[in-house]
C-alpha cells in the first residue's frame, strides 16, 4: 500500500487528492492537506472517486468499422483515412473536437498535429461551452486571457458577489472555503445574483433574483450609479485604464435610475441599491462568475460589464479584489494555454498576435520538417458541427467528450455526425451516445491512469499522476495522437516517450522569443518557461504552481496586475462599452417558459464516471424539471409527476420537482442525463444553437419551452 498525490478530475477548483493504492487497486482517497486549492477538503464527488473506478464498462480494444482490431491496424486506419480526406477535400476538411477533461500534454500534442502539421485551424474544445465568453472579455479588457485572482482572494475580500454561479453545488470546495472565511470574518458580506434561489444563498447577506439575461443591465446600472455618487476611483481610472466615457455613455443609453434598473432586472429597488452601495463602498470586492454569465448570446458583454465595475472602482490587482471567472472543467484553462480553442494558435497566442504564426512555425520546425500553420482561426464548436452538416468538414476526431449530448440542438448535431464520412472517437467508456456515429473507436486511459498536468481556475498547474495501468489495450491520448502523427510522416516532431518531454516543450514554447522588448510580450502573460528544464524526476515531483513562472517569478504568481500594468499595447485596461441584449431564443405563445440548464451537486457531465457510484446517484436519481408551485398548479402539474418539455428543436421527459426557489415563468433541468439513461431526457436537444457573436459560446441558459403532463 502506498499513497500518491494527484488532482481531482472533475471541476475547475482542481483539488489535490491523496490516493491510497494497494497493488493494482486504488482503494480510497482523501483531500491533500498540502494542496493550496483545497487544503485537505474534498466534496462528495471527489471523495467518491475510488468508487467510480474499475474495468466494468471500459473500452479496452480499438475498433474499426465495428470490428475489434489491434492498435497498428487502428492507427493505420486513422492515418490513411485522414490522409485520404486531405487528399480529396483539402487539409481544412479535417477537424478535431477536444475536451477540458484532457490533460495539457494531450491537448498540446493534438494542437501541434492538427494546427501545426495537418494544417487545419478547425480544432476546438468543449471548453467553448464553459468559459469562452470569460476568455473573450478578459482579452478585450485586460489584454490577455489572464484570470487576475487567486482562491485566497475570496477569503480576503470584504464583499464577495456570486453572479450566475451556484458555487455550493458546482465548485463545492471553493464554497466551503468561502463559508469558513465568512464565519471567521463576520464583517464579510456575500451577495448572490441568480434567477434561482440556490444552496449558495445559505451564506448570502443579500439575494437578487434577477430576470434571466438582465445581468449586463444590472452591472451597467452599477457603473452609472458609482459615477453619479462619486464612487469612481478617478486616480486609478486615469492612471491605468481607458474607455470610461464610452462605457458610461453606453450604460446611460438606458434609464439609470435605480427604479428603472430594478424594473428591467425584476428585482426590488431597495435591495438593488443596497448592493450598489456595498459594491461601491468596499475596495476588496471579488465578483465570481460562471456559466450563468458565460452561457449566453451576450456572455462576453456581460463579463465586460462586470470587469468595467471593477476597473472603475480600482478593485483589481489587490488582495481580495477582482473579477474572477471560475471554469467548469478541470482543465479548461490548460486547454487555453496550448491553443485548444479554434481562435487561438498556441501558448496564448492568437493568429493575429504580432509574429505569432512565424514564431510557432520556427519553434515546431525540425531539420527536415516544417509545419504548415493555417493563416486564421477555425470553426468554434457550434460552427464546426454546422460545417460538418454542410459537408465542408469531412473527418472529425473527437477526444474525451460527447458532442451528441452536450451541444445545443443535439438532434441536429447527431444528424450532422451521421452524415460525416469519418468520425474517430477516443474514449474511455465503451457505451456512450457518440459511439453509434463512430467509424473508428480508440480506447483511451482515464483518471488514475493518465499522467500529466491540469490547470485550475486560479491558474494553478497541478499534476494528475498515473497510479494504475490502463485496462486492456487502452492508451494515453498523447501517445495515440503521436502514433498517428508518425504514420502521417511527422514522426520527427512527435518523438515523445514520456509526458514530461511534452510538458517541457510546452513550457519552452510559452517563453519562446518572449523577451520583454518583443512586440508580442505584453499579450503573452502565459509564460512558464522556468519549468522548461524539468526532467522526468522534477516533473514527477512538480508541486502545484500558479503561472506565470519565469526566471523573475520562479515560484509562480498568485495575483496579476498588481502594478496596474495590463497586457494591452499601452499597458492600460479598457472599460468596454456594453449595450445590454436579451436572450435570442424568443418565448412565444407555444413555448412560453424560459428554460435554464445546469449541473446538480453530485454528478459530472454525462455521468460516465459519477453514475458508477451509488451514493452519488442518491442525491438526484433521475431527470427532473424544477418549476415554481404556482406555475405547476396553473399547468395542472403535481409534484413528482412525469412531464414533458418541448421546444422548437427537441423534447425532454422528467419528473416534476416543485421549487420555491424557481422564478415564475421559468424551469430548470439538469444536463447530465442522456438517451442512454432515460428515453428523451436530453437537455441539449431543447436548446437552439445561438451563440455569443465574439466568443461562440452557446446560449445554454435561455431556452424557450412548453411543459405538458405525461
Ligand atoms: Fe473535485 Fe471540484 Fe469537488 Fe474539488 S470541488 S473535490 S475539484 S469536484
């Protein structure tokens, strides 16, 4: 028996886990008391990790056209069919769809193969569904996709504002840290802004149950209120920002009396002004936001409206202060670091970052091998499946995710997959909703077997360690991708034998030609070049560390922008003018209820892992529809009754749960159930595929549905 340190594979908190390993079995887990994300805590999902393991249900052999084959045959088939697609339809007919469940090393190798050597920009990730709007807003305001805060800022704040975040369920350990901090500091206040009354409200001093989609109006109103009451930090604004006048002018295009804002947001005016006063009078304010803000057709603007208020009050770059986006997935940030988004190139460089294409080309070149990088961004997730539908993308490699469930308008996505000439699926589990569409299936390793790094929501890189052997013939994703690269003729650039070599290369690229006087420097906050010298031993022993990690800051960086210099060309942050827009999915006479979707406390994604632990199923055992009692009564629905939701695009069946925390005219359904568990409980099928125009993030919080008894 021995103990090993690793990282929880579920949410973006990224808790450290102490795993107890007995021979070839992981018998138990506990929180790692030395990990700065959780200091020994685990939530119910993390503490049940040992119960979710085992070979039952795992994919253990490759399959080609439904027939089990050996790895050589499968890898040859992948390479030959990808090449045939390129020859017949061009490099850009090939695409990849990745996942925030992949490790950074997997992501890096995939990005290098697809963008670097196949030459297609069409590589995107399910992280697009999670935090793309937050990324776009940080870049627009701060000049880089750089989360300014650390978790300890939540504990040091005087005011914590949770917007569109049910922290208690979705980032439970962070919620525990906040609750403890509030107990220790009775002066700390917590405000929850959310259409639903959630468990996070238990520690709220003030709750604003705003109308869905009115967040930007509320924060625009706050900005105007701060200006009107003389609560702007004029010195900070003058020295470190630009754009205040434009942002204020945009906010004032709407009536900025508290009463008018309250009416538009459907909240009590007195409570709203109390929030405004609290926000404006405290310096140490953290606004923490998540999918309730991001999953919107105007998510980027909503994030910018929040950031504007922080910049206007100088509430950033200080202990206990900042606009803090919390990612959903364990490695949503690691994927961003290596270019896992279709609009990124690599190492936080965009296609239009000065000299980026040439720099990455130089870095990836070998003596006899020159990469052929695309010239511009590729299709974001929803666009990618539309391109498949049009027949433009003809070969898709999906890794560690299930677009047949998680994307909006899921039935249309399934139809697109059905007509795609080549679908390759790398997956741990044998039976998923995606498998019927797969021509080639590749068995991948899973948590406790994979060996690499992830980055959590506070920019902290942690090791996920390989503790057990993968079952059957399952292999690591980076190995599978590198083997295909060899067969495509790029072996010289993919001669990896261990993930430590990939990490070192990734770290070198993060600092490559990133000298302080280089024109792209300020836009490249992501620099971990001080970790490039790690050998296997050093990599194995790597302790959690927050980027940037450079020669100047070898122990990492807890907080960004402390010097008031931002990652923009002139070093100033920008207040961005925001004009609030409502949801695109319109209610009508038939579909008159506003649909909200989200996670439940004890489940993760499509439950392929968490669904294996009996105690995790006890919390919510079946698909459900939460609805206000008054609405249920008006519609003839009783508690626990089966009902059907219908939209213009799909249908969902679940059991009615009456909830006093639900606003009238709105319903909530969980995203976890799929057709495998219960016929027609596919939340994604109810949502139309509208996205934020800048970030491409789908509007998953604002469907339009009807409900009828079953
Ligand atoms: Fe895992 Fe998130 Fe729970 Fe931590 S809070 S144990 S990372 S699921």
